[in-house]
């Protein structure tokens, strides 16, 4: 089982149909969680994903709409009624350690849960577990933004994730020959914003990276009513999915 569950396909801007970022990647009977924004762990529970099912959490950068559930998650783990057998490894980019230490200065012992979670910066060589491997690379957004590449070891399938980024060589490399890749698609082509992608840029990345299935997500409200697929088709002829909250995609 290698499956993506989209827990948030929107942004920090309130939207009636889209929560901010949150992605759960199922690998057999465990989940890796990416960029949980505010409320993601509750949305995960709605999809049958309990905290005991999550082994690792990965952050791409430190903006509030991508880290908003870190403190609520740690506070939840502090509760004595949360149950036993939970331990979550939490990783982020360079500067994540200092970011967490500053949060501890504010919240103190309420987020000190070393018996249930470990928070650290991701190693330069990535991570390798029995069933999967994670690599990362720098992307063009904030100073320390990264994207991820996850390989399912049993069948060698690959999932890529941009986080927030502009077009850059780093993201093309991360999604190279991926079976599925989630790229942020913040604004339509005519409203290009620095540090973010548009549909045609997503298509360009997918084409250059030979992505088999392109999943577009992280839509600002300006994308509503726009033919996003048509704009993406200027560059990419492969399979395209427009992410919606709670959609499931087999990889």
C-alpha cells in the first residue's frame, strides 16, 4: 500500500472547501505526515488516521500555514489519555531546531514530550527505514525551504512533494521520474507571484522531470473558476489531478 491522503489542498486564506496544507502518505500500515497546518491532526482522525498510525512528520519550511499543527500535536501527546505505544519522529529544514527551541521558550513543559516524540533537523543524507527512504533538496521559496522525495522500497515507486517553491532545478530533480508528485499551484498563470508556482510552471516541472502523475494543490482562492488543467496542458501531457480535501490517490 502506497497512498496519498490530501488533508488540506488550500492555503492560509480561509476557504469554504479547502483547508491549508496537510498530506498523509500511507506506506503499508503506517503514515508519514507532511506540512501539517492548523487542524491537520483532527482532519487526519476524520480519515481514520490516529496519532499511533503516524511514525514520522516532515516540514518543508517554517511558515505558519505549513507548521500550524506542531504545537497542538505536541500538546496532544502530553495528554495522559492519549494512549501508549506512540512515538513520532519530527523533522524539518535547517533552522528547525532553533524554531522548536523558541516554541519551548513560549510553551515550556506543555510541549516537552521527549518520551513520545523527537524533534530535529533532517540529516543531510535523508532517512532510510525498512520500508521507505526519504531524500530532500533545497527549493526556491524562503531561505531554508526544502522539498521531499519518498521511495517505497518494495516496489521502487516514488512520490515527490514540493512544499512551497518557485520554478528551480531543485524541484525538477526531486520529482525526477516520480510515479506521483504533488506540486503547489498557488496562482493562475496571469497572477504569477514570486516564490510560488503557476499551472504552466507546474507542467514544465512535471515534463522536465518525467513525472507520471502530477497532483496540483495549495490553491489560493484566485484559482477558483480558472481552467487550471488547460493552463498546465501548455507544458505537460501526462495525468493531472487537481487535489481536493480528503481525496485519496494511489501511487
